C-alpha cells in the first residue's frame, strides 16, 4: 500500500511540473510574438496576396449587392451604386484653392 501512495504522489508532482512547463511555454510564445513584431513587420510569415483596385471594386460591389438583397428581404429598398470619383482637373482645382487658403492663414498668423 505504501508504494501505491508513493506512486500517487509522484503522478501529482509530474502533473504539477507539466502545468508549470505549459505556463512557461505560453510566456515564451508571447515573448516571441512580441519580438517578432519589433522589426517593423508582423510575425506572420506567409506572403500576403494583394488585390488590384479592379478586384477590390468587384468585391465591394458584390458585397453591396448582398447587403441590398438582404435589406430588400427586410422590406427596405437600397440602391447599389459605386462611389463617384472626381476628375483630375477638379482635384487640382480644389488643391489650388486649399493651398491658397492655407497660405492666407499662414500670412495672417505671421502678421499677428
């Protein structure tokens, strides 16, 4: 009977040691994940695939269509339209006005 009690205490010690080792491994994994991110990147090693603008737009329109279908099933009517884009000339005109506005603010600040 004495050997059985010794065996039970040995198993209990081994379980406690296993728990300690698991905790230590969790801490090591956490430290490695932090250190992996210190070099400016992530610890994720697989290469990421980038999508073209056209592919992203197709995915976006498909998702919006799914949302519209869901909304119409709920009784709402939602039109799916892609966002409008400004022409290059319009963006340049707005940029010129904005630069002039900031130049005026800077002149007033300097004069004050």
